[in-house]
């Protein structure tokens, strides 16, 4: 009985080993690493190094994207601030022609106001003279 069990185990083992050998012959790279474990360790380390470099590159790119997104509002505020400063400078330093136009418009307004005040003053003086008589 023990011979039959040993014989059965040996046949199952031979069958599995033959299947494994056939599969390893069909997949030569895996077969190479199966038969050369130190090369498998070196290839594994190489793959880990390459993956860590890829991971580092992805994280650096992601970091740059986040920095750009988070600094965007500050850049916009900076641009708005520069735009308003430039607008104020243009407003503070007008060209001679625009300044001349502003001065003449202001003088016209003052002249009209002066005429209105003189008319009111004449009316008041005339009223005061009529009351004395």
C-alpha cells in the first residue's frame, strides 16, 4: 500500500514538473529568471529603482502643478495691483494737451459761476438800494 501511495505521489510530481518545464520553455524570460535567482534579484532591484525615479518625477510634476495653482490668485492680485498703479500714474501725469483741455474747461465753469454770482450780487445791491429810498 505504501508503494502505491509513493508511486502516486511520484507520478503527480512528475506530471506537475513536466507541465512547469513546458510552461517555462514557452515563457523563456520567466524560465531564465527561474533558473538564475540572483539575476531575478538584480532585475527586481533595477525595476524598483526605475519605479522610484518615475514616482519621483510624477511627484515633482504634481508639486509644480499645485504650486502654480495655489500661487495663481497671488499673481492675479499682483497684476491687478500693477494695473491700478499704472492707471494712477497715467492719471497723475497727463499729457500737456489733456491738461490744457482740463484747465480751459475748468476756467469756463469758473467764468459761468462768476457771472451767476455777479448777477446775484447786482440783484442784492439793487434790492438794498430800493429799500433805502
